[in-house]
């Protein structure tokens, strides 16, 4: 019973940290995905008398990530339906150049408006139009949730870390005598702390498995049934295999530093 | 003439960064296979000297050589190696209470990486030697003080150490148990050829092999002839 309690006292705070980290990973993925969708829904249409390149556009506004030239021939064909072929050529020659611009990330309406004004100042540019749904309110709520969530995770991790430190003190007391005896008989550090490493690594494996298991359950069982649109649409983002590697790396790093700390603090046998 | 196992020259031992001097300017040597008693009043520095001999404290001044190694300059790795060739016995036994008697006895063999087979053979031999065969699977706290100290002696002998250091090995024991421990230590010196240094507040009433006697007094170490 005492041993189970000793393990739980390490596994639970470690799990709290790992769950916090996993939540952050998932939240970041979902936010990035959402931002990407918003960004894709934005289009800036530029009408220019002279031809323009991506390089020139980027010199004007670095947030412009790509440029698509709209075929003048297609526009001319549509305008000249039922008109003589020679007239089509004239229309084509008179038509300005049309470009669709894409941005590298989701920007606020004000920022997009600023870009519009900058582009309008470019000699040759006759018209700039922006199209896109206004997701700003939703996006701001998302950002607010992200900040609240981050603060909560940082606080949770801090409290958990202090609990781990406390548990380390218990370990130190429980194993100090044995480690000192082993040191007197010439045992190297790895051998002295072997029991602690075994115990810590077992606990870390449990904590990683439980945290990963919880998120797998969330992804495969709870999310599809939840009816929450953002979760249903982004189910694939809720838990990825690489997360398990990240959680394991964090857990093992914490365990190794905890055990090293206990071993070093048990120190030499001195009066 | 046998080589010196311990050589101390103008040795000063101190605590508190040299502010509290325990032993000052002491010189002595111990040859291979000798049995040495170190006595002195409480707080005279007997245990401090023993600690210096297994490297738990470093000399402040002078030199102290154990097995030819300078204890003032010894590196961690060398100290671990030296300790693995020593047999150390404590007044409070210092057994690992979560381990069985058998496992405690073979601790130095575990540290040295001996196979399980060797460990078991040695454990049987040593427990027979200290008459604790029946207690092999028990835990230290289930044994009497005398029995625990016999486990401590068996542990100290498990790797045939060239030097045995004993800190008040009979300090907590009754007369019968004390005599058993003295017999075991006499035997280690006489039969196995180990050098034995015992720190004690009182010499045993019956002792059957030749020994040297040092006394610590007024921070100095003097041989009683």
C-alpha cells in the first residue's frame, strides 16, 4: 500500500505535466489548422495596368505569400461572346492585368485594409478588392482561450513540479541510508541509484501510457460522439503518434533529473 | 620486511574547513598483516581517523597513504576502487534493512559485478563462517545486535579485503557477542592475512594474536609499547 502511494505521488504530478503538455500540443495544432482555414478564405484581387511579379508584391507587403495571375484570355473571351474575333484581340489588348494574392497568415481586417491602401499607392495599380468572411470575433475568442489555457497549463505544471520535488525529498530520505552504505563500499553512482532509476522509469512509462491513453480515448471515442464541430472536424489533430515520443522524452528527462538530484544530494558520507 | 598498508606523516585532520582540528601532526605506519587497536577517550578523533582511512574526509595537512594511494589527492574513481578492496565495519552495523542477510553479505560482490553463482557460493561460505546460515533469508531488523554485527563482519570479509577498518565493532554488544566478533577479526588477520585496524574505546579482555596499540590523546597519535 505504501509502495503504491509512493508511486502515485510521482505518477500523478508527472501525468498532470504531461497532460498539460499534450493539451498545449493539441491546442496549438487546432489553432494553426483553424488559422490556416481562415487564411485560405481570404483573397485580395489586384487590377494593374502593368504586369507585376511576386517579388514586387513582396517588396510592397512581406505578408503576401503567393500570387496567381488571372488569365486575361478567359476574361476577354467572356466579354467578347458573339463579337468578331478581331474585336476580341482589341479587348485583350485593352484589358489590364488581374492578380489574386494570398497571405502567409491570417491578418486582422485593419491589417488587410492597410495592405489594400499600400497596394493602391503603387503606380499602375488601378483597383484592389478584398474578399473574405469576417471570422474575427470567433478568432479573438480562440486567442483568448489560448492565453487562458496557457496560463492554466503553466500554473498546473509549476504546482506539479513542486509536488515532484516534494516526492523526491521523500525518496531521498528513504534511500539515503542505502546509497551512503553502497558508496562506502565503492559503488559507482549508477549502481547506487539503480533502484531509483528503475522506479522512476517505471513511473514515467505508466504516466506516459496513461496520458497517451486518455488522449487516444478522447480522439477515437469521445470526440466523434461529442457533437462539437471544431473537435469533430479536426479529430485527426487530437492525438498524433509523435506526441507519445514528446511525452516520453519529457517524462524521462524529468525522471532522470529527479534521480540525479536525489543521488547527488545524498552525497558523500561526511560528519 | 612487509610493505606499509597505511602511512601517515605529519597528518592533520580537521572539520569545518580547518577551523576544528581533531588530529594534528600525527605520524605512524601500519604494515601488511598487522592487527592494530586505536583507543582514546570519546571525541578524541578515533572515528575521524578511520573516516580519513576510507576517504570520507581528506587530510588538511601532511600525507596519508592507504594501499599506496595519497588520500589527499585521490580522485573519485580511484577512491571507489580503493573502497571496493576495503572491509568496513560500523558500530551501528549499517546494514541495508530492505535487503536479506544474504544480499547484505554479498554487497561488495554485487558492486564488483560478480556473477549470481559466485555471490551465492560466497554468501553460503561467509554465513557458515559467522554462524548465520539459518538466517540467510531473514532481514537485518529481525536479528539481534550481535547477529547484525556478524552480518557486518561477513560483509566486510566477502571480497577478501587487504585492509579491514572497524569502528567500535563491539560498542553495542554484550560480552558473548563481542567475543564472537573479536574471534572473527582475529581469524581474518591470522588466517586470511588481512591488515585490521580497530577503533575502540576499550581493548578486549581476551585476545589471542599479537597486536599493536595506538592511543589518541591531545590531538596526537602515540604507540603504546
